[in-house]
C-alpha cells in the first residue's frame, strides 16, 4: 500500500495543473492522477486515529546546576516529569465528489491509459437524485483501525453529513461499501433536493464529515464555486 501511495504522489507531482487546460479525453496519465488526488473534486486528507494504547510523554523537563563545594566546577542535573497519553496514528484518505461529470470522464480516460491504476479511482454507480462523496483508504493508520472499521452500511450512512455555507446540513441516505481492509472505500449518497428545494442551492462550499465509533473525524471542505465543467456547476 505504501508503494502504491508513493507512486501516485510521484505521478501526480509531474502534472502541475495541466489537466485544467484540455478536455478529459486528452489527459495524460499524470494529469488524470493529479485530478483524482489534488483538485477541487478530490483531495487526500490526513486523520489522526486513537489506537487504544497509552504512551508515556514528557510534559516538563528541568535542569538544575549546583556545586558540591566552593571552587568546585558546577554540575548540571536534568529531571523530567512524564505522563501517559493516548497513542495516535496517522491515516490518509482520498475524499472525492464522485457524482460529477468530469470525474466520470476523467475515469474513462484513465481506464484507457492504465486500466490497473484506474481501479484506484473507479466512481460508484450514478444516481440522478444524489450528490455522491466517495472516501477511499489511501494509507491505513499504523497500529490503528480505519474510520470505517466495524460499521455496517446503515451505520456508515448515519455517521456522514454534508454541511453547506448556507447552513444546511444533509444526512447521507445510503452508504455503499467497495472493497475490504486497506483497499476499502465507501460512497455516501446525499439527496440533491429536500422538501422541493435543492440542498446545495447557492452554496459556495460544502463540508463532508464522517465520525468513527472511536470519535475520529474525517473532514473535507469542497469549494463548490471551483467545481465547474463546461461553464456549469459540476457536483
């Protein structure tokens, strides 16, 4: 998994926003990877997980200097005070707005260039009635569990929200699991309309949030005003 992450970062680093200058059907492999890892539609997010273990941390360190007798050289002695604290481990997740048209076009292009790599970014089944946010495990936390651990689809869905700049909070109606373990991904389906009104009408941004059983929070704020394709909003 670490080798895959390193390879994706290396490939994406060479693109430098060139994907913005051409249709998705003309993207290179490097440009497609950059779009799927670092663009208004997708980002990699770091989450610090509680592992359930305790570690000893130094909270205060003091140094005292004294002489045993007049004329003797000074002696310095260091003392430290420590305490136990919850151990944390970092995990990385790729958060993508996968109901966008450009995302699907970009994936079709990547599938032409590199089918094996395209599996890392395959969008879920589309739904005209939903905005879809997909979260994939990019690098699991060492010694810890991913945020989705132990949760069935109904509970996954209930723990995901989408909050907009218009102070509207939408709860996921469905969660679809793809893969298992370190290759796990979950797609969350948020309604495009409630009570006859578009849920993201006039919003400049929408923040996705997921909270695990352990209380770990995965968040990413999508800048909707930057998510445009062919002159139209694309999310």
